[in-house]
C-alpha cells in the first residue's frame, strides 16, 4: 500500500447520487479515491453485465485525490471496466460500493447492483464492501452512517478480509445505536406487481411488492439489527456451494 | 403433487432457443409444463429485475400439457411474474431454468440469468435447478445431456431439496461419462474488453475476456468434472452468509 490507500468506488444509483458523494467525502480524507459509476440509475441490476453493446467511459472530474468517471454500463460493468482500464497494473486496496439509497439487507442483496459491484471486487481478490442506507429518498440523511463507514473501512484496510468474502453493510434510517455482525435473514418479496393497462388496452405488470421477513424478531439476523437501530454487517461468500448437501448428493444421486 | 408434477420452466436465451425446447421435450413426457421465458436473449442478466417500465406477457401456445408464455422481462422477472400470475394459489413442484447455451459453471453462476431464475425459485421455496451445456452454438447438440436432465429432475421430484438450496448443473459438450456432485471452482475473467472506436472516434469497450481457473486440475471442483467429461452438479445456497467470519467480526470489529 502506498502512503495513502487507493480506493475504487462505484454504486448503482449513478455517480450523481447523494450517497456516493457522501461516501467519497469521507474516504477522501485519508485515501486516494477513483470513482467509476453508472451515468444513470441501475438499481436492481444484480451482477448483470452488458454484452450487447460497447460501453463508453467519460472522465468527469479530477481534483486533489478524487477522480470521477461515469460509464454507460451496470455496476458490474463499472467494476470490470475499472479493473481493465485503471487497475490493470496496480489493484486498488479496496472496492467500495454505495452508499446505496435503500436497503440491501437480507434477500435484497441478491438483486442489488450495489452488492453486485462488491461481488466483482471480491472475485478480483480485492477486499470489498457494499454500503446501503435503509432510506430511498434522494435527499436521505447519511450523517449518522458516515462515522461507521469510516470505522468499517479503516478496519478492513488494517485487517483485510478473507479471500472470497466481502461485507454487505446496511444502516438504519436515522440515529444508530451501533453495529452488529449478522447473518442474512430469510425473507422474500410477494404480490410483486401492479396490473395496469398499457396504451393499447393490454395488461402490463409494474413491479411493486411486499417484503416478507420469514424470521421476524430473530436476533442475529440483519433485519433484526436494522429493526432495533443497529447497522448490520453481513460477511458474504462469493462461492456459494453448500458443502453439506454436496455430500448427500454424492451418496444418493451420483 | 397432482397425478403429474407441475414444472415451471424459464431460461435466459429466450423462449425460442433450442436448449429450452429440448428441455420441455423431456419434461413433458412425465410432467405438466408451463414456460414463461424472455422474448429476447437475456444472457448475463444475473438476478436483475426490471423496475423502470411495466412488463408484458404474451401467451404463445397451449397444447397437451405444455403452455408457453413470453415476457418482455429478464429471467428473474419471468420467475416473479409466473409466481404472481400463474402460481399465486398453487406453487409449481419445480422451477427449472435452461438448458442454457454456454457454461454457467464456477464464477459464471454469478452473472448467469439462467442461474438467476433458479435463485428466484429457491427464494420462493420451490426446489429449483439451473441446467447449462458448455456449448454456445445455437444449434448445440443436447442429446447426450437429456437422459441426465431426466434423471436429475426425477431425483429432485422424489427427494426434494433442502430449503434455501438449488442445483446448478453443467454438462460438457459431447458425450459424458457420468455426473459428479462438485463445489464451485475458484475462477475469474480477465482482460475483459476489446477497445474499439465508435462512430465519433471515441473509445468504446466491448466485453470479451479470458476465463482463468485458479484451481486447474483440482478434483472435486465443477471445472475439473467438466474438463474430464462429467456433468457437474453444484448445490448452491441462496443465503450466502459466511458464519465463520461472522464470529471473527463480532470479536474484532463490533
């Protein structure tokens, strides 16, 4: 690591979102920061990449220790482009994605472009963190989260993370009591569409939905932590093999 | 389960792809099959959903025990729409995604829309399987895989799967020696873009890349099985918390 750590930052809300700019504000106090983020909102893009058309990169600004690029791609594309174009010789010390506007706790981590970019960092063997605030508003108040962002980032810079593990951190809206290391709660979305009529009178289906926690009140889950005023830190594996059931299959099926 | 099991089928290559039609051909011998698949190729869409515009559904055919719909959405959208519209009262007995044209072994599972749809089935607590053939060609030969598809599907119908676990099955191109239950190999993609000039002379970045297996020759991995002429079956967890590192974090960070 050079004098100052080198941190790559991206998100799924776009380079212009408040959350990513608040994040960069914290990190630039002690790190060299390179941002490459989507030029439009790319929420819900998971680990999707763009195969159909070439991507474009635009350099937006460079001042002091912060350089900002936008791309026409997804969060995963942003991370892939950054590793290809900016970090082909020297990897960053960290990949940080966020701060997302809206929860990426529990099952939301599956769909999240913010988390998707952190997975891409992890696959590239760089310690990676996804940060999200459980507040969708574009003017959401990140002030309570920022000291914890700094604490968690400094911890990971000092201690690294095991290969193949990244952190998915969610902050409750408003003041927080502290921070809990958690497992992902079991939850799902139901009643997911509003049925509407399109211009031709045909039915169309607009995504909405109700979030259902299958483990309400269960301490140790990320949703419990958030419901009780704590930030949740979930260490997530990029390799998701179930080793227990693998042995069952070997006995019974193969 | 009714007399015949009810199987929901989707994919990411589109309803018209050879792989999904070969799959339906096998399943319809012993099951009632409902297909809801994208109306265009949606490879590389991971668990992405469509939040920006309403989705449309088109009923394409209904004969004997096979009904086929297309949607304007991603594979995850297809599964979500099917649970909302077709299976709101009675869940299917299985969700099957594929057979994909191209490998979804190892790290490819992260990006795959085929796998994304199986994750959605798993989150909805229906036993789910993603099938892929390591052969991109649109006229790929699925004939060697089909007896194994039937065997695996019948196994899962008879034995179910643990909640929160789905199967990611990949077939080698050509003849196969058998089938191995495996863990996901550690791999990544590098040198991921061709730099080209767009119409205005600006640089643009077209996805390509070299696949790197970090564990070449390691028996027990899915890439080893495929390289040695076996189909790989990887049981994958939808909840990816690393319980070991969780305890480290609780001791050191929180």
